[in-house]
C-alpha cells in the first residue's frame, strides 16, 4: 500500500508540472517569421480566449482548446471554471460585474500575475480571456516532437491518477482544496446536490498536522464509508491519499465483537483464564482468575508479565512452596517452555489445602494460555474413593473363603488373597481362563459342569451352590451369587479336611451338594 501511495504522489506531481508546461507552451507557441537584417522577430503570443453561449463552448483559440484538453473534469465550462477558481479570487463576482457593465477584469490570486477578462456580448454570449502580462510579447517556439512527448506523458499521468482507486486531492495552507483527481470529484458530486463549484468542498475532516494515517468517514449512518488518509507534506500545501478501509473496519468490528463474546463467555466460566502474548504480557483474563488466585484487578489490568504474575501468586501463597528461589525460577521457565511447545498440565498442592490444576496451551503467534482449575473437591472425592476401595480390599482379604468377582464380560474385578492362594496368584485374567483351570483340575466332572452352568445363568434370583474338586483333591464347596449389572461373585470354602476318591467329586446343586459334602463324614463315623 505504501508503494502505491508513492506512485500516486509521483503521478499527481507529474500531472501538475506537465499541465503548467503544456499550457504555457501552447499559449506562447506561434508561427515563426524569417529573420530580417540579422535579427529574429519575436512572434506575438496567441491569446487564451474562449467564447461560450449559455455556457456551451462555441469557439476558442488553439491554445485555449489545448488547455481544455488537459484539464480534468466533465464539460468545457465546468473544467475551465474550476481552473479559474484555483487562480483567481471569486470569479463568480467578476461574471456578475461583466453582466452588468459588459466587461470586467480581475487579477490573479496571491503571487499570480495572470489577468482574467470577461465580456458579456449579449444573447447569452460570454468571452473569457486569460492573459499573462509577462509573456504577451515573448513567445517561445517549441519543438513539435518535444511538445508531443510532453502531451503523451501528460495523458499517461492524468489517466493513471484519474483511474486510481483512491481519492487524491491537494490542500493549501488554509485547508482549501486546490486540486483533486477524478475519484474525488465523483465522490463530491455524489455527496453534494447540484453543480459542484470551486472551491471544491472538503469531504473529510482531518487534523492539521501533516503525517500519519488518520481514519476518516463520509456518508450517512446507513451508508458509512471509511478511508485511511495518508497525509504527505509539500511546500505550502499537502497532498492527501484516501484509501478505502471498509474491509479493515468490518474486520476490526468483527474482531471486537468476537472478543466481547469470548469475554462474556469466559466471565461465566469457573475456570481461571490468563492469555499471554508472544512477549509474555497478560492480554486477557476473566473474573474467575481473580477469585481463584486473589490477584487484584489493578494488578491484572496493568498487563504484568508471566513471571510477575507468578511472583504475585507466590507472595499470596497460591503456588506450591518452592525449596529455593533458583529451583522456583527453573520450574516457571519449564512451565513456560512446555506450555509454548504443547499441552502441559501440572497439579499444584497449595499450602492452604487447595489443589489446583494448571494447564498451559500454545496459541497462534507465539501466545500461550493458562487455565487454573480448583480441583480440591475432585481430589478429595478421589481420595475417598481410593480409601473405600482399599477398605473393600482389606475386608475381602480378611475373609477366609476364596472370593472373586467377575463383571458381565467375564473380566476379573476383584479377588482376595484366599482366592489367589487356592487357585494360584493371577492364574487367569478372565472367567473363561478360570473355567478352563477348574475343568482341568476337576477332570471335566459333573461338579465342574454344575459350576459352569451356575456362572452362566442369567435368571438366577438367589445364590447357587455346589461342590467341586479343588487342588490336591480337596473338596471345595462353592457358592455363586448374582450381583448388579450382570456381575457374579463366586466363593470357595473347604468342605472336608481330607481328599475324596475320584468318583466322589460329583458337584450337585442345593441340598444335594450338602449331602455330597457330608456323606464322607457320615461314612467315616459309621466305620
């Protein structure tokens, strides 16, 4: 954009300089005369004269037509009148005087020596003549090739400036518009009602200081248009380039609305949020950060650095107590580095008994965000849950019976020490594995099939029991109890102190199982 502005400035300056040169060249360029007696007679300069009827051009001298050809704008009268208003004070008053007295003359404004003569010839005819007294008797012959080159350059410069997609104009020291390109004139015609007269209106209200890029707007509330105005100083004037900025304004507005939405969302979060830019200065935080850390609003709005914020937390005893300051700084540096490279999570056990989870996440453009969560309740619940699990395991281990619990998919949920002592520690990791183990030990006996059926039953409303041969031919009384969610609990207790013959290991259900256990005892008593 800066390169485009520089090009536009050069084009504008070129248009003005070439315009002046062409006007003078055509005005004073005349026919050559043969030298007489060794001297060259100076030709008289052709006047710049126009004849209008009801503001429509009917005739003009050659130099006058050349001047009209190089002037910007639409319509011969309007182009000439704008040019005259730039060089004479209040030519409209001169036109009124000529209408009343027939002829009126006006000198140029400021340091200009030009002279303007208006003649009201009646019947709507008006003659306009511009004279430069310094050149009335000093015509200069201009080479036709040089003049053609100047005209070509002027055409390129003027077309480039008029086709530029930016508004370009020049202001004098008093702030009056002294020149404008076609885009500015078109905008002035669109903004104003009626004919655009000189001096041209100022479409923008800009500061007097030259330099910088202020943003200005034109139009009503329903069709507001924004421009970035580049102010370039000159000798007694300044040139302004107004670049359309509607897209930038819309993008900035969308960004502000997005940030406001995020701010409102973050304000309701119970999690503390702190976002640091690439320089590690705090850019965004939410109220939960103050509630969790105790940092004051004044401290946070001062945009502290990451190290300053963590030092503030250290003073408030809201960080784990470090062993020494060196290790503390190293831990913060590690936290920053790991958060910038990827997701990093730490658990802070604070001196006050709270427990915080601190999560660091990288953000675009080198920024990082930290989330502070109070997980004291979560940690307490986890500890209670672990204590309950530990208590349950102790209770199971205190039972003499061998007990194991399987879930609906057959995975081992829990087993006590007696169970591992009976069947071996971690003999299997699923019900299928234990069934295979029991089948091998019980020699695929009816007792095994009875246990297999009991563990696979889905409609059992009460405990099922029976007997099976265990390791070392020890008869074990088993009991299967259905639990919630399809889980099963199975327990084994020794039925007799000794072993049994192979044909006695016939596990049955219910009372028959008890008879199978007690029968050897009765036989031994009868003997």
